[in-house]
């Protein structure tokens, strides 16, 4: 490479850095904690308590040791059960409601939509006590079912997002399907749902991530039964027991974060498209 070409390449690189300086700074700000967690997870017990940021020796045995000191597989199983079932139940119940609010013309439709939005403004702590007493009468406290079964009644946030997206789909598509002999259910399944995949993926990921990271709900209903603990509860207890073994705590944290990162990595395209089309800010 000639000196002129080298100077041109350097100038181009510097201009690119200058134009994307804010994005680079934000990326480093978000990636910094992840890198710190990953490096601490492979340190020894003694080095994790020092100010050193780079491991002297890479102790990969931390990732097997945490399975010996904590029932991590049980926590992962319970978290998957909670996240997958709650997401599936939410989709089954929320999609028909959003479709009805977006497509049907009936008296009280706007009032019903207003009630859905109003429930989003109600803090869950306000109704925690009466709802807990209801589930206690059914003898379901101490399990995760009080968090999963309510998803069969729909989720206000998901209904709102899906409704906002379904309104943007031209009615000509559903009208053409009805002319061909499709009923409402078949029109929803064959025509509307394939076109609404970005929005469905967005609300599904929102719900899955919420359930995976939920701490308050499992603490309230399953906190008394160790066999029904989720990762969020288990990691909190693990940190309190191994508070001086930061390498083990970071290794467990990294394993808990890995599934969410992998899911988002493979679904980021449809997720971002769904967020953009539903107008989430």
C-alpha cells in the first residue's frame, strides 16, 4: 500500500469513528458489564476479590462447580416452564382479543379497548394481596401456576401492541378471504396471522424475557418451595450464600443470561421489525 493510500485509509477510518462516536460509546457502555462478568467468571476465588480485570489463569471449572453447589438445572427447568407456558398461553388468549378489537365493529368496542389500556396502568402490587388469597384458596401457592394460568386471560400490553399492528393491515385482505368462503377464524389463521408474524414475535419475546427475568412473581408465590424456584430466585439465594466467591456468582449469572442472549440473537431481525411496526418507543 502506497503512503497516499495508507493516509486515505487512515483518514477514512478516523472519519468513520468520528461519525459513530456516540454509537461506539453506547456499545462499550452496554458491553462493558458483560465483559466484566465473563472475565470474572473464569477467575480463581482469590483473584476475583482483587482489582485485577484480566484473569491470571482461566478457571473453566467454575461452570461445573456451580452445578455441584446449587440445583441450577432445577432452576433452569422451572424458569423454562414458566416462560414457555406463560408465553404460549398469552399468545393463545391475546391474539383473538386483539383481532376482535381491531376488526369487529360492535357497541362498546372503544370502551373495551380503554379498559385494556387502563389495566396497564394498575401496579401489580395494588392487587397482590387479594389475588394471592384467591390462589391460596385453590391451594396453588408455593407453585408457579398462579403466574402461568392468568396468561390464559390475556395480557393487556400484548393485546395493545397486537391491536395496533392489526389495525394497519388493510381490510381488503380479510374481505377477499371472506369472499372465498373463509370464516372469521379461518381468516385469522390463514390470512392475518402470517402477516402479523413480526408483531407476534415481538410480543412473544417481550413476554418470554419478562418471565425469564421475573423476580417479584416467583418470590411471592413460589418463595416458600425450593423445588419451584426460578433462576432469579435461585441466583439471589446463591449470591447471598457465596457472597465472597464472585467468580461462582458471575459464572451462574452468565449461564442465566446465555439463553436470553441466544434467543434474541436468532430472533433480533423479526423482533426489531415487530417493535418498529407496532410503534413501541
